[in-house]
C-alpha cells in the first residue's frame, strides 16, 4: 500500500489528534505550575522590642513585609499610608513587618519608629539575612504581600498603589485560613 492509501489516513489522523491533545495538556499543566505562588522564605525577624518572629509562625495571617530605610524618601513618605493600612486591617488578620535594611543604623530606625509612632512591628536586619531570603532585596521600598497559607501573592517595587492594595487585602482577608 502506498502512503496515500486510505488505510493510512485514519491512523495518521489519530496520531495528529493525539499530538494536538498532548500539546494542549502540556500548555495547561505549564500554566498551572506557572500560576502557583511561591512560599515566603523561612526567615526570622527580630523586632525593635526583641521579639522573634518566624514566617512559619505567621501562617494564618495575611502579612505585608516591607523593606525600607530611614534614608529612603519614598519609604518615609509611604509610612503614614502603611500605618493607616495596618489600622484599617489589623483586626481582620493583617500583620505588617517593616524590615530596616542592614545599612540602616539601629539608633536611626528606633528614633524614626518612635517619632512616627509606627503601630506595626519594626524589625532590624543587621546581617542582611532577611533581605537575602526575600530574593536578595536591595532596593527600597520593596514590599511582599503574603497570604494566609504563606504564599507570596504580590511583590511591590516602590510605593504600592494603596487603593489597589486595600482591595487585594479585602479579598485575601475574606478568605479563611
């Protein structure tokens, strides 16, 4: 039988259909894996009050981890909005941790936190391990939004759009742990 004979048409069609279905399955599987949010790194925060917090211990809460510096004008400008965000959502399960960069002197961080009466936790990162765990953060402000399951939902470079952030927080905080 030659290649063009009718006996070969149906097996070729089946092979082509199978190939197309395999490609579609591969694309769907890839999209599923791509959309999976990464887990927040396992790091330990030490607050200005000496409290130690691990990311694992924060599961069940929605957490905003903000990397900042007292010498960063954008960081200082966004702090009042972060404070308002905390005051609006803290009773619904939001935790904010403002992590001062390793180059920021503790005395300056304490002075600013006291002067601004920051209502959320402020942590020091003197050896840079927390920033390193969060993708090696060097630019400030950089903020990570983490859901109740400990997954990074969004990364903000620079000051976030607080209206959009609040809308996302309302959605995340409405979901059970």
